[in-house]
C-alpha cells in the first residue's frame, strides 16, 4: 500500500480523531513509526501510544481493517500531510489535518490568502464592508478563505466571484453535502471556479462539532484573519483564536458601539487585534503588498 493511501485509511478509521492524527504525524516525522505500510493493528496502537481498554481496542481494530479496504478504492480527490503540495501554511498549525478532501483547482493553495469571517446575522454595514474590501483584495491577487456559512461568509464568497477572484471555502460536512441547503449552487460554483475543502469524507452530514474543527483550517490556510462583524460569543472568534494560536495576524473592523454584531470585533481589538478601517490599512498590516 502506498503511503498516501495508508494515510487516507488512518483518516477513515473511526476512533482516530484529530488529536490522534497529530500524534501519528509527530511519530512519523520523528521516525518513531514503521516505514512500511500498512501497519499491523498492534503497531498502530504502539504509535498512538495511549492506553486503550479492550473494548476500544477491538472497535479500533475492526474500523481500521475496514478502512484499509476502503482506501485503495476511494475516488474523491485528497491531499495528505506528507504530500509535496500540501499547503505549508496548514502544516504549521496546531493539529493540522492528516488528510483533507477537495474539489476544484488546488493551485489556489499557493496564493496569498486572507480569511474573512463574521456573523451569520450580518448587518447592512458589514455587507458594505465586504463590498468595499473584497474587490481591492482580489486585485492584489489574494485568495479569500471563508466557511460558506450564512451572512458574512457567503457574502465574502459572492463578492470574490463578482470581482473575478479565487474563493476557497472550508465546510463542516463532506463535499457531497451542503449546509445550509440554500448554498448548494454557490458551493458547486466554488468547487468549479475556486477550491472547496473538507476534512470529512464526501457523504458526511454536517455536525455541530465539525464547525469549530473546520475553523482551524480556515485560519490555517490564510496568512491573516479578518473579522468583519461578530457577536460577543461567535464562531468567528473561534477562527480568530485559532489564528492567534498559530501566530497569524488577526484584524477586526470597527462597528457601532450600539450593534451586538460588532461586540466581538471590539473585544478582539481590546485584546490586541489590529483595528482596520480601510483596505490599505489591512494590506499594510499583514504585508500583503510584498507577497510575504
């Protein structure tokens, strides 16, 4: 079995989550894992290095054997952490995905990128910020990364298309599923003209836990994250925190002190995020002008 097929098999094994995948990556890089594939179930347990009760080990062994059968027949496009064209920015994050699936042109991953995120209940002010900022960012050759959620995310993708730019969407379901349903056409368009990415196999339905997990990938693919509008408790703040955790710039747009949709942005600014009022400030803040 080829190494990339084996990585896919590990990723498809129920019971191996992102924390255990991170351990596998570390052990392989440290040459503390077998170099021939596939591993035996015993070798897998040794590499994972965590205590397992008998029931969990039995379930893991069964799921692993099933995944080994599935991986060579898998049709969906994917990249593994050990592929040459896996994006370096994503390799650098905490718990990078061992495997992610994609649809579209993966050359988008070589472009400078900005994550643009915000509330699902965007105000006219937030949408106007998107309309003003995105065309200038696209003119600088910057790809726009977001999550295909309602509100700011979907507006960022639409504005990127309108400006002739490259949208990258990271979703919380498999590429064969759409959430929310009304974004199906836009999701297909991203997969055709930009790049659609998911950590989950094609038929995987959306799940509440998937969205915080995908947020680390949104932040990880970009050199910086821009929060346009966010409530005090918002998924956008999870993305911002993931960016900060990985030493990426976080920028936030000022809003009205009377708007609940800007409270999260103001909290970020108070905590040290860079406030931006114009595209020029944004570009200068993260040094996009030089492509760094």
